[in-house]
C-alpha cells in the first residue's frame, strides 16, 4: 500500500499518553517513512468535521521528542460521536440534514488522507471503525489504526491501556496530601474518589500504589501513626458493599485512630444513586454517548453521606484525583508501552492493516492490531488478581460479592 498522508486525532477524556503517542507517531514516521506527510486534526472529531488541522512541518518533526515530557494533547480533544446526528447538529458541527459520517468522510477525502490514527478509548476507536466502514462502502479505502487510551484500563480485549499505569501512580501521589488532612480535625473521614465508571482497576491500582508508599515510610511516633495514613477501604463497581458491616469495621478504625480513609471508584454504587435520582423525579445528565455524567451526581458525596454518621465522623472531606492523575505526562512504564504500540501502529499503517494496537488477551497477550469488531468498553476489573486480594487482606476488608453486569 502506498501511503502519502496520515492524519492524527486524539479524542475523549485526557490520559497520560496522548502527547507522548502523538510525538511517538511523528518520530516513527520520520524515522522509517520520512516522505509521508502528517497532519493533526484539532479537537478530535470536531476538528475533522470542520477540516481544522495542523500540518507537521520539518521543525515540528525535529522537536517531536519534547512531547514525551507533557501531559494533555498537543492537538486537543473533544467528545463527539459521529453517529449521534442530533448532538452534532446541536453543537453546530454539521448542518441540519447532514450525515456527520459523510461530512467526515468527504473531509478525509478532500485532505487526501490515506491513514487515520485515532488515539482514544473504545468510543473513539469504534467511531473510527464506523467511519472506515462508511468510506469502504462508498468506494474510498482508508486504513484506520487506533491506540487504546483510557486510564480506566477497561478496553476489551486489551491487557493494558496506554496511560493507566501513570494515572494510578499520580493518584497515589495526590493521595499523600489529601490523606494528610486526617490530622486537620479529630475523627476525620476522607473519601478519595477515583475515576472509573464501570471498572475499578484504577481505584484498586491507585490504592495499592498508595498503600505501598505508606509501608515504605518511617514514622516518628508522637501521633505520626501509619494506621492513620493508610488505606482503610477500597470500593469498586465489581464488588458489592455491605454498608452495615463496613460501617461497623470502619467505626472501630475511627475509634482507635481517629481517621478513616476510603478509596472509592466513581462508578461504585452508581446504579443506586441513579435509582434515587429517578425516584425523586430527577433525570441524570448524559453525555453524547448516553453515559451518565458522573461529575453531576457526586458518588463521593453519596458514600460520605452513607458512612459519616455510622463511623462517628466529626468532619468529612471528599476529594477527586481524576483531573490531576489523567493530565500527567507518561511515566517510564507507560513510555515503554507507548513506544511498542506506536512502532506497531506505524508498521500496520504502512502495510494497510486496520485495528487497535494492544496486547490481545484473547490471543496469548500478543501485541497486534486487534480487529475493530472485537473492541468494546466496560471490561471489568478482575478482582481475583492476587495483588488485589493481598491489598484487601492487609487492610482488613472482606472482598464482598461480585456485582452482576448491570453497569
């Protein structure tokens, strides 16, 4: 396949991999196929619909390595679903009566794009698959090679999504300061709300990283007590929470140490919260993909309300680490993962092989371009993993029952 021009696009929420992946793609094409032109659509699919793009110049190629040092995305993101026509019209991205898929396809054709690299989660990449299918049906062949970006680490069948390791590490760093607030009041309840709509991996990994840090420190005594600094409960969507039993356990912790620190996945208990809202006649806000906007229903506050009186808290603090952790630059582990995925993404593009690049859990964890029809979101966190069991055991928390797949 002859590739003359490739386009890059980042979409969805931020993750600590977007800037590095963009820089890595530019570097790799410059290294092995310098004749290929590169453009980047601004603000994801919104930029594609409007034809708003940046041309990668020789000067940009020379400085692409600097992008590894930054979080965010140099070309910007947006949440746009090309098959949600009403939302695209409402936002002024297309005119009434226009098909966003057709508008995007015509723009790609106009821009002479042979390969589209999408860096995003399952919604971003399945939208790209819809676009490629539309183009194929209309006589225009486009190779689409996606990279899996989500701090939730919940894309089927990909073992590890880009940026998730960094997000867990950053969430643990954030927790060091937030948990220090236990000393600001007697009998303090701290709820650390971590991103994760359907999957508890990030919450569990963040809690494990933080718990590891607590265990590595030396303590002076004189009130400087590791029991007050530690994680005391980890709640994830995949496991039910016995509120009464947990409240009794955490009340003992509060009585002994004067502090309770809960690490909570934002998706834990979301069904119960939404049910309460609907029962009151309130319909929760939803994004263009139909997902409940979690930041409008405040799961952390809901859980804090459930526990505050039961554990005898005199003060409650709810803090969210999501925007802090998702906006970081990639750490060393993610940089290595990004490098391997980027190299294969470019190879696949030059060979005309479409798919989402990642380690395929259903094919021996082999790094490959995974077929688009097999990509989907909502992969649950495997709560049977030994490290998670060891974490719960070390903090004295029972695992709880598995939740049926209603999220």
